[in-house]
């Protein structure tokens, strides 16, 4: 999820009553709810950021260690600025913040490597879009109206957000089973890979990507009015082209991006005696600069 949503979770949880437990409760929850995203420092390296994002800092080891570090820093800060804060509660609040972050990140199609550093396997909730205005509204309104000490609005906002997430998880699972069954009925076997994921703004619609072997098929699913359709235009993977092997040897960024890619596909743009080789992921086909790479072969 985006960092606005992560922060709103921390602030709403604080104003729902946790801010009464210790000094710096709100700051601790807001910071810890964003803490796993310290992996944005990958943007300062020469490595494609997607190869490092949602890995080490989101895995089980970081989920155990980061809250302790956060609590110790907040305790030290409290001691410098006034009466000490309750370390036990700072630890508890830090765990709440970090766990909420990882869970929210799991919900979308970007994925999270929950078992790092022991396994680099990606987990995808495919339930909530990475920027969800409905969560912003529920959490933001609840937190805003609880700023004067009234806990009920924040609690209501958290409850609504929880119910919305639960409904989206159920919707994602049922929609996936419907699409998979339709595919099996038509083809005779399950797809190699399947994504039935959320779209911006509309919780009743889904976007579909099916791995058909040497190509991908895209489609849409809607709960109301009920509809399931596939785009007749497929997207070739082109992963067996000799140009791909040459490009991967020439440009190491390709291999780094493939660590993250879920539905990678290659494109070739010839011109002037050269061929530009481009790698993208079908989840984000228009985001070349952030989620893709390219090189020119002569």
C-alpha cells in the first residue's frame, strides 16, 4: 500500500485509544507503520529498486527485529525530551505498526516476500489496489474526527477499513475461482499462472492476467453487472528469442528485474541497424522507467 494509507492506520489506531498507553504512542505507530519501507534506499543504489523492494525489510526476520529497534529509538527520544515512555508499550505499538504494514502490502498485486531472508518466494493478496481511496476515506475521516480525544470515530474508521479489506479478500478469492473454472472449461487444464486483481477506485471490477505458455491473455471481471471477458489480443512473452539472451548478458538490470517480475514480457524495437530490447511486467505495462529496463543491441 501507499505510505499515506500506512500512516493513517497508525494514526487511527493511536486515536482509537492506544495513545493513552504511553508517551509518543502516535509517533511510534505512525513511524513503525512505515518502517519496512526503509528499503526505498534502494533508489540510491545502481540496482533496479524493484529487485530489493518488499524483501529483506518485509520478511519474517525484519518483522521481529524492526519493532524492537523502533521501540528503543523512541524510548531514547522520549528520555531526551521529557519523562520516559513505557518501553513495553512502545514495543507492542511498534509490532502493531510493522505487522499492519506487511499485511497491507500483501493485499495488492505488487506482492511481498514474507519469508525473507529464508526464502525469496513472493506472496500476492490480489485484493486491494496499491492506492485505495476508500481506505483513505475510512481511516482519514475516523482519525480526523478523533483528534480531540473522541475515540469512537477512529474505532469506526478502523472497523470499516477492516470489513472492507475482508470483503475484498473474499471477493478476490471467489472471482479467481470463477475465472479459473472458466479457463479450465475452455482449455481443459488450469492456467500456468493467474492473477485476478483489483483496479483503481472500483471494488466491483477486477483485471485478469493468464499465463498461457508462450503468451499472456488479459481480461476483465465485474461483479455488477456480472461480466467476464478476455481481450482477443494476446501479449507474446518473447522470452525464447536469441535477442533476450544477448540482452541479459549485456544488461545486468534485466536479471535483477526478473527477480521481482510476475508476468515478464519482452519487446523488440528495431531501427537504424540496432535493436532496442525492453523488459516489462504486464501488471504495470506503461511504467517503463520504474518497473522495466531496456538496452540496445548492435
